[in-house]
């Protein structure tokens, strides 16, 4: 039985996101990647990591949609479809 952990360390989260550990720490420090501290360990909830990945996927979809219509006004580009 291969159960996923509920929380990940920053290095584990970095491997999942396929970014450097230093970038993952920077993302946690700025709040881009929600994290919390237990004593000296900085941890990321699995649900937070999944939400971050989903938001990045949505951002890419939105950017591609906006590129498909270069004549859209700024307010049209900012609206959700």
C-alpha cells in the first residue's frame, strides 16, 4: 500500500515541483507556496502543494487563452470565461 504523506519537507516539495530546493524555500518564504514550521522544520501540506499546482495550471490556461485573442481589451482578458 503506497500512501502519500500528509505533509512534505521543502526538499520533498521541490522534487515534486521539479524546482531547486533554494527556489522552493524562496517560494515558501514569500508565501507563494503556503508552509508552516514545526520546530526547525518547514513543512508544506499535500493539499497546499496540490492547490499550488492547480493554480499554476489554471494560470497557464488563462495565459494561453489571452494569447489566442490578442485584440481583447485588458478588462476582457482579466475576466474569467
